[in-house]
C-alpha cells in the first residue's frame, strides 16, 4: 500500500517545540524523548535538503557532514609506508 503524500505546512521550530513540550506531561520520559528526537530530526533534514547540493542519498550516506570523500584510506596508508 502506497502512502499518501502528506500536506506540507510551514511551521517555525519554536512553535513545534512548544507543542512537543506540551506533550511532556502526557507521555512517559522515553516516549517524550523519542518524539522530541523525531521532530528535531525532521527539522534538521528539511534544513539540509534546502541547501543547494543536499540530496537524500547523501544524507543517508553521511548525515553528520556534507564533506566529500576524496582519498581511499588504503591509498593514504600505502603512501605513508612508501609503497
């Protein structure tokens, strides 16, 4: 079954943060932390995707940075060993 495309709405991070905070009393600590982490991840992904060269494939491969990998470790180690 295919998922429907969700309606995209513009929200400020502060507004969503306030909504998440209001759920704190209704959730146990683990559930609240999961919800908070999910929301933060969504905002981070949206910000990254809005950057000029960001792609989902690159975010999946290396979510911590947008740096390009140019050298293989084996090549660097071979040079250091004089091979």
